[in-house]
C-alpha cells in the first residue's frame, strides 16, 4: 500500500526532530515524536543487544530518555539519517527503515574517545488522534569504530 506524500513528509520531519533533539539534549521534544509506551532496542551486527553499562533495550519513552539524557550530559553526538523506506501496514500503522551514520565522543575532548557508527533504524509509526508517533524503534548497528 502506498504511503501518502503528506504522511511521508510528516514522519520524515519527526525523524529529523528525533535526531536533532537527541543531539542537542532537548528531551522534552520526544513527546512530539514517540508514544509514551514506545519501545527501543539497539542491536549489533549479530543481533545481540548492545550493552554499555546496561542493555540498550528500553520499554518506554521515559526509560529511554532517562538513560540517554544522563549519558549525553558528557557526550556530543550527531546523527545523519538517509531517506526512509516506507511501508503502510494499515490505515494507522507504517513501517519505516532509515540508514544512519552517527558520530559521538566526550564533550571535553577533541581527540580522545570519538567514534563513528552506521546502521539502520527500523521503526513502527502509529496514528493517534490524527497525528503520527513512533511506537517502536530498533536500531541495528552494522559498523562501529573508535
């Protein structure tokens, strides 16, 4: 089923909001992008959940924001997302896959501990009260170098 162009534009804009808000530590903006009960999981190329002090699997927007808002206090990031591949599942559900390249590192160093990763975001978006929100996000990291 073809996805209407206005819906593609809206979801693309919200994905950009997610990236910009995470990179600039504007966590309140996530309320415009994710449902409260959205789920998040980050896996490596072998489909194993990434573990950096804890497993990167989150059962709610609040849990996700609590972890990353604390982690990003000392980190700087930039996420670059490619065009999405959209698939309409039903009138109120769309799946989207996005390529991503990201860079991160400590805020207090220009030379130490910086990394580059790439992979794909797999998201499910649901229509609620006339607007679209991400209900689940799975990020598969295919490449990571420091």
